[in-house]
């Protein structure tokens, strides 16, 4: 309103001035050299007003045409970009459908329309190079990607995957670690880095990465404890040969994070045995057996006690006294009773566990009893044959490949991280069928 009022006021002043000039004409004289020019003020005013009007008209036409031309250029640019995006979409759909020829053709057309957007071009180019399996050129594209904030995560991920494909775990981890620092929430990134760290035996990195992932709420407390315990366990194994006390500190951390896990208990007992502390070894054996009287732990304890000459039947009874009524405790006692030729103790404890379908270990115990107590080879062999037909005992099986192995390891024999589960091979066969 204020601006309109000013415009009206200026227009009124101009009209008044023009009215005054035209109603009060006067002669204007100009001397140019020897010549003298005279003309009316009305003529001068008319020419001046005409000039101003013509100038206004020319400026109006100039700016109007310039604006229209700018709009034309802008529309052309957006149409070009739109076509480029359409070819980009066509190329991505073709890639998804494994139509390589269409993908390559659309990629070339897209490049001619989207020259000012290198990020999309690099993305599509990387997918095309994957199709063509031109891996050196693909590496160069990924290197270009990491130079831009828009595409750096794609670049680092691509370089990590390329190095994983080439089994260059060192460089794969470096790129993956950089990617984790930029965006730790990328799907499967944490799992991939843990796998690489395990392959390169970088156990400290597993602990550090797990702490960072938990702090950013990427993993649960259970997964944190699981992976950190593996890190401490593997460090303890390494330190076992060079610094037994450091090994002990690390295995205690592992056991604390994942309680009653037999492989950790095994290493803990082996470390204590190596320290020649038999009293503590027996105390820990009793404690662990009380917490988890299982077949798996039984095989570990049998091996430890045999290696350290702690096989006296009184010691075994002391170890199992808190849960002597359990079958696994009885089996442990039967094993050492047979070893010490205490046939009456062995017979007394095994009698209630034979049944109509005895387990493999019971059959072997009976074979040893018949041969050791009665020197009856025929009955002993019969029990061995029966053991061969008994159901299979649990073993460590990779849940990914279904391959079995005798000892637990953080990397299975098939190369998978933390994939071993304690199962019966028969269950795996039934599932496969």
C-alpha cells in the first residue's frame, strides 16, 4: 500500500509538471558554432517523453525476452535431467532382471543426459562394471566415489567387498573400519568386520568393535558378551605359550562373559594345570561340575584329570558329591572306577543306566567291564557291536555347512565365525531329509 501511494504521488507530480510545460510554452535557443537553433519547449517535451517511452518499451521487451529464454533453457535442462533419470531407472531395472545389454545401453544414454551429476553415473557405472566383471576399472570407480560425500559410503563398501572377494582381509578391514566410522548402522557391516577380524586373528579389534557397536545400539548385550568372550578366549590361547598369567586373566574374562561354556572351561583348567596348582585344579573342577554336569564337560574333565594323575576314586567322588544322583555324574564315576579296577563301584553305578537302548558310552563301559572284570572277550565284543548301532553322540556341527568337528573353535573348519553348535549328527541328517 505504501509503495502504491508513492507511485500515485510521483505520477501526479509528473502530470502537473507536464501540464505546466504544455500550458506555458517558451522558446528554447541553442547556439552551435555559427548557427543558432530555436524551438518550442512543447516540441522538446514531446521528444523527451517519446524517448523515455521508447527506452522503457525496449527495456521491457529485452527483459521479457531474456526471462522467456531463461525459462526455455531451464525447461530444457529439467527435461534433460528427467530423461537421464529415466534411463538410470531403466538401467537399474535391467540390472535387476540380469538384462546386461539393456543395462549397458541405458547407462551410455544416461551419461549423455546427466553429465553434471557424477554420483548417479558412478553408481550405475559400478553396477555395469560388476556385470562385465571388469574389477580393476571397478576399483577405480570406487576410488572416485570416496572423494565425494554423497557416494563415499558406497565407495568404501565397494572397496571392502572387492578386497574380501580377493581375500585381502587386511585392506578389507581398513575400508570396512572407515565405513563403520562413517555409518555403523549399515546392514551386516558389523558382522562382516567381526568375520574379517577373526580371519586375520585381530582379536583385540573384535572386543573394541563390539563395544562401539553396543554403544550405538547395533548389537544386544548377549551378542556383545558372546563376541567379547571369544576375543578374550583367543587372546588367552595366544598368551598361553608366552605369558601364562596374562592368559589366565583373559580366560577369566571370557568365562565371566559366557558362563559354563565348556571350551572356555577347558582352557581355564589347562592353564591352572600348567601352573602346577593341583589343589586349585580340583577345586575348579568340582565347581564347574556342580554348575554344569554335562557329557561335554565330562570328556574335558576326564582328559584334564588323566593328564595330571588325579584319577583316585576318592577324588572323583568328591568332585561329584553335590550331584552324584545324576546320570552324567554316575558315568564319570563309572569311567574312573573301571580305570582303577573298582568293578563293584562300576557295576553298582551303571546298572540303572543300561535299559533297552543304552547310549554309546554305556555300551563301551560294559565292554570294558566284561573284559576287565571277567576277561570275557565275547561279551566285550558284543557290547562294542552294540555301541556301533547306538544313537550318535552330540558333536560340534557348523550350522551353516553342517560339517562336524571334534573340537570347538571360533572359526569352524569350514571357515565360518562362531557357527559351531553342540548337536547330534542324526538331527542334521533328519533335517536334511
